[in-house]
């Protein structure tokens, strides 16, 4: 397994299991696996506030950049 794959698995594990918002981020990942969606579509689908959804996506962006 390459170091990039290991790093990605570590980051995803930390984002899901190691943070308070992990269960929500797991739902987001599950929704994105089914179809590409923007923040508004995800918020509607997961019955969440748009600002909350943007927060979770921003955390994800910061960690993976």
C-alpha cells in the first residue's frame, strides 16, 4: 500500500472516528458515494442546516489540502 493511500485512510479515519462531527461526515461521504452533490443538495438530503453542511465541508477541505 502506498504512503498516499495510507495517509488518505488515516485522514478519513480521523475525520470520522476522531472528531465530534465524525458521524455527520460519514453520512456526507455516504451521500457523495451515491452521487455528486453540492452543499445545498447535501443539506436538504441529510436534513441539515446549510451553514452546518458548509462547516463540515470546510473542515474536510482544510484537512485534505
